[in-house]
C-alpha cells in the first residue's frame, strides 16, 4: 500500500503587500479556515506580532491550527542589528503569547535573515525555525543537504522544500506562476508548502515593490484562481497537510 505523504502547511499572515491594510485577515482568512476544515487540513499560521489581536478575533488558540511568529513588524531581519532582530523575535513571541497562543516556530519575513538568527531564535525559547531557503528559485538548494528537517545547534530546522525541479520553492506563489503546470510539479518529496493570505485576495496587482512587469507576473492567478489551485492541492489523494508542530513531533 502506498504510504501517505505528510506535508507541513505554512500560511504567512502579514498586512496586504505592505499596504498596511488587513483585507487578507478580514476577508480571506475566514474562507481559508472553512476550506481547511472541509479538507481536514491543519496548518501553521506564521503571524506578524503586531497583527496578533486582529488574528485572534478569527483563530481560537484552542483550535486545530498552530500559530508561529513571522516577526513583530515584518521588517527585513538582515537589515537590522542584533538588538533590532531581538525586538522582532522576542517581541512577536510575547505579543502572540499574550493573545493566548503557544508559540514554538519562527519564520523570517521574505526568508531573509542574518547568519546568527538561529542563536536568537533558540535563546528566545522557540523550538524550531522555518526561515531557511529563498523566496526565489535557487540553484544552490539542488544539492543542498538542508532539504529535510533536522536538529542543529539546539534548534529544529525545517529545511528547504522545493517543486520537482529541486530549485523552485514549494509555495502557492509558484503553483500560480507555473499554472497549469505548477500542480504537476508538486514533488512527492516535498515536506513543507507555504502560502500567503494576500495571494488569495481578489484583483491583486502583485507585490507593489516589484518593477511593473514582474508585478503583473506576481499578480497572476491570484484571488479565486489561487483558491482553486490551493484547493486542488489540499484535496489531492495521498497528501495529508499538517501543522509543523504535528509533523515535527512525529518525525523527530
Ligand atoms: Zn511575510
């Protein structure tokens, strides 16, 4: 009998494309929670600390999903000094915990971080880090030994998960960009899949900081089309989507 492939599902929760508005939390999150319920999916929401109160209105700490930190303000950690990174890592954990969540995981915004991030994350009392890899396809991960979850320097690392080409991040962004081929590229060895709330918003123009051709590309298949792509993946036979906590507790 073919064994089921367990995949960690991570959802990054931040304001919409840096605009500061929260439509993702207000309009997408309720639909996403309903979809997860229908598909018996459990996810880890990596939530920006300053959005803890808005998020708490929709996601109960006693529910099926896990909540991790995505920084305090979604600042780029590789542009901050030690104290600045401390504020983001420690401050977000405090904010989310005072909203009632038990926070074990950290995920750096844009997966950009200084090389000493893990020390701060570990010392702040997190159990795992999900900041490895790149938001862009990266040939360096092709032969990388950091493709699986592992324990390193007293901290669990999620490792880098890719599509079948072994260089493209396993994320909704690339399933949209490569659509309709994207879903076929989902790898039987992927162990982590990520998406953002704002990808599921209608009429997205793409990430505003990108040059306009790239921005149009990045807005491709967003909103309802993105929901359909995500739902197809979540319902795929043989895949079981779980929170990072659940995956790591069983695997390591
Ligand atoms: Zn983010």
